[in-house]
């Protein structure tokens, strides 16, 4: 058994839970990206009214990131 800091069996249960969540995310990749797209919609500012040629470099990075998430969620 792998035990963390305290050596309790609760740590093993926590590790198994985290690994099962990670496995579920990997299996449901589209679901993960759909949830990420919804979170991004709430957090990241919208750039649809701006001219792409006049965007600042950090805005281009945000636009590219949003495109990547949207492409993977479809």
C-alpha cells in the first residue's frame, strides 16, 4: 500500500478517488471540454466584437485558447 504523510488508510482511499476521477475525465474528454468551455464563458472576456488584426498579444492568446477548447468540445 502507498500511504501518504500520516500513514492512514484514508490516504489510500483519497488516492483511489483521485485516480478514478482522472480516469473518468480521460474517458469523457468531450464532456470535460464542454464543462471547461462553460467555465471559460463565465470567466474569460468575450472578444467577438474586436477586430482580430488589432488584438494585443495576450488577447490573441486568449482567442487561441478559446478556439482550442471550443474545437475539442465539439
